[in-house]
C-alpha cells in the first residue's frame, strides 16, 4: 500500500512538471513570435505551408495542399520540394481551432513535453526488477525536461522533425513492451517528420534484429521496420523530392570535403553538449546510442556548421537515443550505486541547464522577449490586422514574416517584392542583418520604384503600397 502511494505521488510530480514545461514554453514561444524574435526561416515557412493545407481542406482545393511560396524565388511550390516532412499535413486540422503560428508552437511544446512520459516508461521497464524504478524513471524524466538541446529546439521556431524526439521514444517503448502495432504507428509518425529520419529507424530495425538473433521467430517486426525505412528513404530521395524540386536534394551540397567537417573542434563540442547533461552515461551503452549514427553522421559530416550548433533542431532525432542509451548505461552499473548515479544525472542536468540552457535562471538565458521586445511589434500587429484580407499578396522582412504568412502568396522581402500588393519592412533588418549586401540594393530600388507608394513610417517600420 505504501509503495502504491509513493508511486502515485511520483506520477503526480511528473504530471506537474510536464504541465509546467508546457505552460512556460508555450507562453515563451508565443511571446517570442509576437515580440518579433521569430523569423521567416522557419516559422513563417512552416506556418504558410500548414495554413495553405488547412485552406485546402476547408475549401476542398487540392492545389493548396502542402503549398508555399518558394523561399528562394517567387513561384508556388510544394513543401516536398524542400523536405519530405508531410507530417505537417496532419497538423492542419488543428488550424480549425486557431489558424495562427501559435497553434504550431503550442503543438510542438506539448508533444515534446509528452516525451517525458516515454522516458519514464522506458526507464521503468528497463529497471522493472528494481524497487526504486519509479524514482529512477522520475529522475530521467526530469533530466529530459531539463535537457537544454531539446529546450532550444523547442524555442527555435517550429519544425516537424522536432516532434520525432517524442515519436521515436514511444516507438522504442512500445517495441520494448511488445506492442508492435503501436510501435509501428509511432515509427510511421517518425519517418514522415523528415526524409532522413528513415535512416535512423533503419538502424533501429537492425538493432532489434541483432537483439533477436537467437530467436529468429521474432524477426518479422524488425524486417518490417528495415524494409519500410529503406523504401521510404529511397522513395523520398529518388522520387518525391526530385519530382517536386526538379533536381536533387539541396542538402547534398553540404557534403563536399566532409572529412574536414568531421575532424573539427566543433564536432567534439557538439558531442560534449549532447552527452554531458546525462553524465556521459550513454557511452556505457554504445549499441543503443549508435542507433542514431545516421543522424550523427549527417550532422558531423556537413559543411553547414549550423547542423553542429546545439541551439537548433538538428539534435531532435539524436536526443531519444541519448536518453535510451543513458538508461541502459545506468543499468550496467552496480545496483548499490543506482541512487548515487541517479543524483549524478540530476546534478549534471541542472549544471548544463544552468550554464547553457535557455531558462531564466541560466547564465545563457533567453529572456529577450520578456525584457527587450522589438519596438516595431505594435506597428507590425496593427498592419497585420489592417492587411488581414487573405487575397492580398504581401512582402515582409524576416522577423515580421510569421505575422503575415497566413495567405496563399507571401514573399520574404527580396528582389521579387514587385509581385506584392504591400511591402512591410523593418529597415533595421535590411541594414544590419547578414543579408544586408543583397537587401540594401533591393530596398533602394523599392524607394525609387514608381509602381509603389510610400504610405507609412514609424521609426524602423515602413509600408509601401502598389499603385
């Protein structure tokens, strides 16, 4: 009876922590968007895609399904021309509740938070013979909610692949408890979050094939995962993306001279930040960690340094196996040290959260939306409402883009601005951001363009209307 009460209290604590995470990060990401710290890359892009899909369902217009305006041009394209993350289409029905970017931000936060339950359940299953399995599970779940790479992926815009952190965890859990239909469902949700996730699920299938090597009668599920992963990845890379793009995947250009990218100090720093929050316990169970080897290779061999930057979404597919391998790593330690090691995990999580995490108590805290909201936010919100007619074509600079992307035709400010009915600019972005060399000449051309009339200015915000 006492054990039941104790376990019940642990579950209440876990629920409270999950709800606290959902409350804070939902509020923070929405505030970040409304104070103009989000951007066209990628919240604006993702929102326009899901918004058009929502309109496609609502108006039975198949042409708008997974459609967006080309981020690097002016034509209308399908999302699959960039990434095969068709999970986005399954989020569109939620826009019937509210059709703004806030919906994506809240969905992302909720799904990531629910991953704590998967971590808890996996830990309980692995330590099912231990009386303290609930306690150990709670420690890992807290470590998950404190895991700063996951938190930073959560606040960096929205990406369908970020949801794979949770879906992959549940895929592994349901396989572990032999509920293969549920595991396969989460496998499907994982691979449709981005095309390369199928490489990691392929390694998962190979892992369970290896685990079942002495009992070949149970290989049906592993072969299903392996062949489904191979087929989905091949179809994505060789058929779907080339068909909609009219050429090969854009990211293939990232892998010239890949050895120079691998043997770089940033690669070691990247691994340190991935594994450190769990006290490097993942290294004690390398077989589980190496399920994520394809995603690790994609990031470590790329000449795009952002893919080794811990603040973005590129860790999302790796994170589940950092935790799974750490759980199995702890299992290999003598049972009399379990509580001590659990405290080490908790301490490591707090330490990394304090030094590198985004929470308000951290030394690297992200509090700009609270303390330094962009002064253009009020004018931007005013013009968003004034130009709410979805038939209008709008061109906007990056950080205001998510506010205006609820329309079929939307143009990130570029040389194609002339296609828009209105141009809304933050001049500070034009002159002080990395793209300034390309944008300043375009801005100066707009100022002289007789097709447009200058109709509003307040500090850095300017509005132009096509005559």
